[in-house]
């Protein structure tokens, strides 16, 4: 398939396992010795993909980056340039020109060439790339979130079953779970130090992010792919792409309990230029739980931050005290505990433990936890976009599929207008 070939999402999701990989290979026994080289491939060569490649190459003494794929060739060149300038990992990079692949089907070649695949494209593509990876019997690091709509989540659920049956290592990039200080803080919460949890208040209140100028018009695949963050079909909106970290931490604190319903409001006050696609610039969502707990979730991306309040935090409120996850502190009465032990670089640590599991034959597979955290974020967006109260069952069984009609560089690609609560319908 060339970059201009028309393909649908269904084509991607129903593609057979890659040639030569029909026989699934389980993690155990493949890389039992440190002398066995693990071949790593990177799909998605933007900033996060480049960072994930660095983390992966630092995580194990005998790994090698052998293949790279991206929709755009200039992204591959930029990523490879950054990686080879890093003296700690330069000797672990062996990506020949013929192992650099571009276009919508480039991921297939990387999967075929790799033992471990780093899936770091815009989130829309995660379900189809993950399915192809697990069907091929390959281990994967899948960046968060795992999907942008319910159709994608349901695909990930099926991929999780395949991965478990094949005993594959699949790590999703909800990286805060790999931070030593947060692990100890959450452990103390689970031990009952602050009593029963009654509420959690999470914030991801920041300024604006990047925008990439291009000569392409807004209604083209090229423009939307280069500025993927601003299109709901590609990013899920930033309540899904960024704020999902807070939702996953709330799920972690609540031992995996997921909300039964969500309602909220949001909008687009400063991000009004058409170049910013159709996502919001603020969301506020209340998540309700069967246990009676509520999670109050707020996020914002607006300019002029030097004059505004910024805060990224997770406040856990219990019957005997409270905890601040980002500060790693717990307060009970007049006593304040603060973490004083060694901490980890969470991006490095998740890959260190991931590769250790592959070497030892004890695979890490956190897809079940991760698809649930992803759906929590999606149901929040559904609530702010429609103005409705969305239940977990509604979100999971939604018929919403944000996919474009086809994957092609040719022609126009219209996108949905900015959502209006009360007008935008739940699907």
C-alpha cells in the first residue's frame, strides 16, 4: 500500500497476522539470557516516540533499534538525528535506510522486523497498531491513551485477550505508576493511613502546547496529521490525551474501581482559531462511583499562563486525612509524612521493568487496567461534548467511531464542528 492508497479502519483492524508470524511466540524463553539481542522497532517518531526509544535503549544492556516508521519521512530523520547524538545509546542504533518506512501501512514492516514494538503514533492509530502487534506475537510498549473512542476501546479489549493468551509483554505508558515516590504514597493510602477515601480532586491546568505551521489547508489529511493534537479523531481531545494521567492515578488509588457515571461541562474560549481544529480548551467533569466516592476532574490549556494559575495535582481526601500524590505527602491530624527515599525516572523505570519481565519470562501486561483508564477519559469527553450524564455502560457500548472515511493523502478531509452541549448528540 502506498501513502496515497485508500484504506478504511476496518481494513486495518481485520488485517491478518503478518506473514511469517502466524505462530505466536510467548515472552518466556525467548530472551532468557542477557546475551540475546532484543530488536526494537519504533512506530511514531515524534517527540514522545523519540523519548520512548531513548528509554527503551537505556533499559537493557543488549537491545538494538532496528526499524522506524512514521507517516512523514522528515519525522524519522529528525528522530534518528536526536537519538544518534545521545552517547549513551548511539551504539545501540542500527537503523539502515531500507528499515525506515513511511505511510499509513509503515507499521507493518516495523512489526515484522522487531521483537519489541514501541507504539507512539497519535492515539487514534493505537488500537489498529496494537492489534497487528499482538497478532504477530510481538511484545509492545503502547503509549497512552489506548484509544480515542469506544470502538477503539473495544478493539483494545480484544487485543488484551490475545496478548494474555500468547503471554506477551504489553506495557501501556501510564508512567506515574512507575514513580517510586508515588508508589510508596499510594501504598500508604491502600494501607488505610488516611482512612476510607471519600473524594479525589485532580487538576491538569496548564498553558498551550505546540502548533506546527504548514502550507496544507485545515481540511486535509496532511494538516490534521501534522497537527494531530487539535483534532478529536486523532487525539481524543486533551481531556483524553493529557488528563488521562490523572484519571489513571485516581483509578490506581481506588484499586481499580471505575466510575459508574460522569457529567460535566467544557468549551473553547481562547482556542478559537480554525487552525486549532475542533478540540476544547477546558473541561470540568465529576465522576461518580458505586461506593459513593466522587472524582472532581479539571483540565485547561490556555495561553497567557504568566498571568494565570497553573496546577497539576491529585488531592486524595479520606476520613482520617488527605494525600497529595504529586507532592508525595500525607497529612493526618497534625502529622505530615513526606517521601524521602530514592526516586526513579518514571519514563526509564517503566521500560526497565518491562524489559526485565521479557528477559525473565514474567511478562508485564497492564492492558486491562489501561483500557479502563482510557475509557474513563473518553466518557468525560462525551459528557462535556453532549452536556449529558454518561454512564460507564453508555460509554463502553457507544456507537461513536471517530475514524475518517479513508486513510489517504488525496482530497479533502472534513472534520466535525466544535461540539456544542445540548446540540452535539451522544452516539
